[in-house]
């Protein structure tokens, strides 16, 4: 399965639940997560999407740890089955 298929599912499921999954890029800063996921009441998280079985590159691990040190949730998703659970975690379960 391609990463893009998982990414499309994330975007579609977020929208269906009233949220957004913005493509996140930061020119000049490598390794940032793929998507910034936002829901009502300030629920948000970063999501890095991977093809099944793929892992984070070292710079992505570093960025993940940096964001987590600031108090943000960063999720790594490499299967369609993970998408609903990540959305539930980001929304605090109030989908």
C-alpha cells in the first residue's frame, strides 16, 4: 500500500468528523511531520505518514522528539487501521 493512500484516508476521515488535516511544510526545516490535524476546541496533533513497515528517518525522529518536548502529540501512521485511533486520540475521544 502506498503512503498516499493512507494520507488520503486521514484527510477524508478528519474532514468527515469536522476537522482539518493540513499539509504541513516548513521551508528550511527538514523532517517536519506531513500533516497538522486540527479539530474544534483546540484539539490538534502532528501526523507523519509512512508506507507500511517504513520507519522514521533520523531527522524525522529528531523533529518528533522536539515537538513532543514542547508538549505536542506526534503520531506515526503506517496503516489504514491506525487512522481512526489517531483521530480519536487527537480529539480526546469526543468524535
